[in-house]
């Protein structure tokens, strides 16, 4: 009887541990979320929108930890230092995984070997703005003017979406301009409005207030479809550059080795959260489009953009400071 009781007790203990391991009982405690941006930034706002919905569904807190720096590398490293059990996840702009390997001489992790994409959840483009005094009305006119006079373009920093967008625009159109990196979008926009720079590409909702005030005019949008925030602004592709597309995305990731059953839960819940009507409405207001890709489609998205940006970084000789 003693041996039987011991065996029965062992079975009970093993079975008690099975639900969480299989994902059926996940999450059974709070989930730690590393975010690759500062608090209050677009990615941080997006992360909180999605995880708040996930908290309601999964009945566990998702605790945000903002860890900006090194193009998002610091946050991903922080995530990777935790056990791969689904209780530490990451939210990042895709450039951390797609651009950084080409941008940095040494990467502290391998995006393909160390990180698993749960879902590319949403995408956003960039709007091309110039000072009202600049005598151009299109991308082609900007290109022509850039051959006649010295021009500068501002960005939110080396390797930022605004920098990469304009660098790609230069590679495709032949626009000549010197890069002036700033620390974030606010000083970039101030320099643009003040005429210190002659062009910038930034997320449309950052540009919109200055457009409404008449301090900046917009020439183009970087996605293949027009922005819902700036519906009268043509895409770059519409202006004689077929196939031009620059979009960035918000992606949820976990460390390699996270149980597939847990990834399945996170995928289901995150995709449901980003498509929730109230969340979709809030994202639409900031010109962000939910796409909620599967893990397989997310991996393909990242592979495609890694190759694209490697070519741009090499051609335009972009290097991290």
C-alpha cells in the first residue's frame, strides 16, 4: 500500500504540472513584457493596447518593462536572459530583427536562431514632409531640386524608420540629400518646420498637426495604399515609382525554446486582441493597420524585410554610431 500510495502521489504531482507545460493552464502567473521603446512612444502605446485585451481574456497581468537602447537590442537581450517558458515576451518594431543585423558590427543575439516571432501584429508607413516654402509638389520635383541645390533631410536617429524610409527613397529615386539625425521625431519635425532641413519621412500622425497648422506640407506616403489619416496624399508608387513600398511593423516575440503550446496561446490571444473593434479604432486613429499574421507568415515577413534592408543599408552605407 505504501508503494501504491507513493506511486499515486507521484502521478498526481506529474499531472498537476502538465496543464501549464502543455499550455492549457497558461498563463498561471503574471507575464513580463519587454518593450524596445521608451514609455509613451508609439510602440509602447500599441503594446499596452494589445496586452490590456490579453489580460482581460487570460486573467493574468502583463507587466510592461520599457528598455530602449541600441535599436531595440537591449530589450531583446533582456527577454532572452529569462527562461523560455512564455512568462517573458517581447514587443518590438521589426527593424530590431530585420535591420540591426546589417546595421551593427556585432549583434548580441541572432534574430533567426534566438528569437521566435509570435505574430507580426500591425504595420505603419511613413509620410514625406517638406517645408511649405520649398518649391516642390511631388517626389520627382523634389528629386530634380536636389540636383540643383544642397539639401538636408532629418530623421529620428540612425537606423530609425524615418532614416531608413528616406534612405530607401534616395536609393529608388536618386534624391540627393545629406542625413541629419536627431533624437526622436519632435526635434526632427521642428527642424523641418524651421527650414533647417528640407525633407523628412515620419509616421503620418506625427506630421499631421504641423500639416494642419500650415508648417509642413506632405508630398507622398510610403505604403502601397494611401494613408487613412492623409487620404489626399498620393503614394510614392503612384508618382512614377511602381512597387515602391516602405512599411514597418510591430511584432510580438518569445525566446527560442518556448513551448509550442504556449506560443499557440499567445498567437491566438494577440491576434484576437489586435483585431478587437475598440483596439482597431484606436489604431486607425494613429494610422496603424492591424494585420495579425500567423507565426509562419510572420517569419516570412521578417525574412523578406531582412533581405530588403540589408541591401539598402549596404547601398547607402548606413552604420550604427
